[in-house]
C-alpha cells in the first residue's frame, strides 16, 4: 500500500441558490416543517390508510410541482400519467392545501432537489415496516453529486454514455445526469438533445410512485427544451422488478444508483440466478451489485451508494470475489457520519465505483464530511490494492488516523487461530426460553451470562440488572448444547462506531466455572474458545490485548457493520503470538493502563 501523497482536503460547496434566485435552504426548511405535520397525521392511521394517504399526498405534490414548473417556464404541457399507480382518494382541504403549497415551493428548487424533497415526504408517510422491507430511502443530493463526480473520475463521458439506474426511485441520479448531458451537448438543437437523452438514459423502479416521480423529474429538467422542440420526452423509467430483468444486448457505460438494502428471501429461481454472488442470507444491495455487473459493458463503470457491510462480512465473501474478478473497485468514499445521512436510517455509508472487466487495480480511498449547510469536505486517505484473495475482508481506513494502522495490519500474518482460539456465538437466544429464566438459584439452574457481564474496563462481573434479564437458567432435557464448561474470553457482539471502543472483552474466570460447574452464555456475546488445553496465548492476555486502543483501531478497519462477527474477528490481523512475552509480563506486574496500551501499539508497529 502507498499512502496518499497529500493530506490536504478538497471542498465541494453546494450552491444554495434556486433556479430563480431564491434561497434553497429557506425553501427546504419550509418543506421539512410541512413534512413533520403530515407525518404526525399519518402516524395515527392504520397501515392501509397510510398507504392511501402517502399516495394521495404524493400525487398532489407532483401535480402542484409540475403546474408551477410549467408556469415558471411559461409553457402549458400536460402532466405525464403515472404507470400502475394505485387510485388514491381525495384529501381534506387543509391537507390538500399543505401539499399544494409544498409542490409549488418545490418548483423554485433544482429539479433533483425538488424530487428529493417530494420523495422524502412520500416515503415518510408510508408504514415504516413497508419502507424498511423495500429499502425506500432516497439519496441526498450532496451524495448524488459526489457519486456522479466519482463516475467522471472513473472515466464516464457524458457526451456519449448510456446510463442505467436499476433502482431509480425519485430520479436522484437520472435528473442530474440529464443536466450533465445537456451541458455536454449545449450546441445541439432541443429536438436532437431530447432524442439523445431518450436513447441513453434508462431507469427501473419497483415502486410505481417512485418511478413516476423519477420520470417527472426528468420531464422538468427537459421542460424548456420540450417546449421549443414541441417534443415530449418518452418514457425512460420502467415500473418493474430489476431482479427479473435480463441485460439488454447493448450493455450500459454506467450503472449508477442507491440500491435497496436488507435481507431478502429470494425465490429458488432467483437464488439460482444470482448464486455466484451469494453466501448464506441474500441482501438486496448485494444482489443489485450483481445486477450492475451484468448490465455494464466491458470497460464500463458501476457507481453505487451502499452500506459498508459487504467489505468484510462473511455473507458477502462471494460478492467480493465476484467484484475482484469482474469489476475491481476504483474509488471508496466513506461517509464519516452514520446519523442524519439518510432519513430515518442509522448506518455506515460508502460511495464506490468499479470498472467492469478491469484487471488488478489500486483503489483511491477518501473520507467524506457533510456539513450542516450541505457542503461536502473530501479528505484523501490512501490508495491500495485488493487482497490477493478478494473474497477475504477488504481492510480499509475510514479516517486519516487509520491509514497507518492499515499499513501495519498488512504486515501482520497471524490471526486468532495462531493464538490458539476460535470464535462462536453464545448459544442462548433468551426469548425462546423465557419460562426457563429465573431470579433464584435452584436445582438444575446455572448462571446465565448476559452481555452486561462484560464491563467496559475489561472486568467480568456476573449481573442481570437490565429489563427482562434474570441471573439463572433452568436446564431441561435436550438443553446440554446450551452449557459451557470451558474457560473462554467473552466479547460483546454489537457495538457502534460512535462508541469509545468497538471491542469490549473480558475473560470468563476459571474460578467462576469451577464454582458453578458450568454456565449458559446468551447470544449477544461472542465466545473466544481455546482450541486446546493450553493455547499459546492465555485468556487473560488475549482479553487485555482486545481491549487495547491498538486492537480497536485495527478492528475498525475490518468491520463494516455494528455487529462484531466471529468471521471478522477470525480475519483480524494480529501480531505474532511469540511476541507477546512483554505484554504478559506487564499484565503479571499489574502495570498501569498507559504502559499496556504502549506495548500493544508497539506489537503492531514492529510487526
């Protein structure tokens, strides 16, 4: 790996002026305030009524937006009819007035920003479970702009490219790309320009309203040219299931978008169709990544906004292998914040581009900071190749501080197995055994170990103080598989990047096991179990090392989700077990924390 040549930052300042000189921020605040009112009304409705309400408000918003946009352009064109959109009822006069006002205000915004604001309102009114199931979270314009910029840097030519967004709800990418094409073809007549865009842009969308909104956003972008040419834009957005679509004969130069995410139960036929990129549970954004590879021509570009979990998770190892062999990554942009990027979503977000059919490559890694005024700060981090086996976790820095950590990790050739340990999840899923949880000791009851027993300072403290927790578990017939009699290191399974440490571990004392004979461990804990009677590294030394800042930074470069998975722990590069004598002596001498932290850092530095 080679470090970035410059530690300077780039700034991408968004214009805050609307299409007619108005203040976009002021309009967006008004949209947000109105959205809060509409959402409060929707939250009190039954699920079926929320669907109808969302569609009715959405239809009113689009109609009002189109009418105002035509007025601004001094043209009179009929609004395009929606494909497959359910018939919606009429709104009460006060609600209709709010929606009409919001739509009219949207006409002062750039079309892609207007569509985003309308999309936020529509999706916020849907039942939350439905929205989550279908991954209906629209892309903020600031990220749209950045991904389009990365596409250009990867080699896309707006003068000639053919573009597909296979999950185009709201037109977040299609509308601004149409503007880029217009800028490139500024000398063409309006008729030729419309024909060129019509031949080169395509969108697929499962949700009929999202497809209609995306198409109308394109219509608004092309409205001035349609008026002059007397030619309406044809349908460029198809209401369909992208999982069922086969690639056209002429593949695309760019497949771009923000695909839906979340686990999906694929039909046997679809699972067979996409089996090359699947392992275990199917996640929608992984399947859409495979779709993108299939639809992109050799030499073309894939540009996606996704969660980061595919970078290291076991369920994505076949997808990583697919990308490594058929579409190696070119750019990774990590969004620094998890909260507030997508409406109602808490996740770590990645912008990435890939080149179809490219050979081994060095990917550029950057960090993105979104300011409150929607400006974007881009921090170059480093450049590095994929691992020799691309199915293994892709170890990448998220911050400047982690660039040095990644360099050190690449020199470490040892893992937990070399330290003498394997990882498994605590076997007890407590809510399946509620009637076996007890507050008092009795015959056939064993201590139940919850995640709260692992203290942040590395101590083990048997406790059950949280709601629904009990300290004892009653063993019944066929429960032997739940029992643990071996000393191990316990480690919390769920931690967030905002926490002081991602790795929170404690050795389960052998004296505790000896006292009670055995324990039952709940599944919010990982169990790092010795592979033999005397592992090369003791449980105490392993626990202390995992609780160090050095190990924490290393794990942050591996993990792509809030889960601290067994797969990622076993993939974590570690110093040689033969180099731990100094750490063992410090622990035995009860050295202070600063000395132990320095020794753990030295172990990585000298690897």
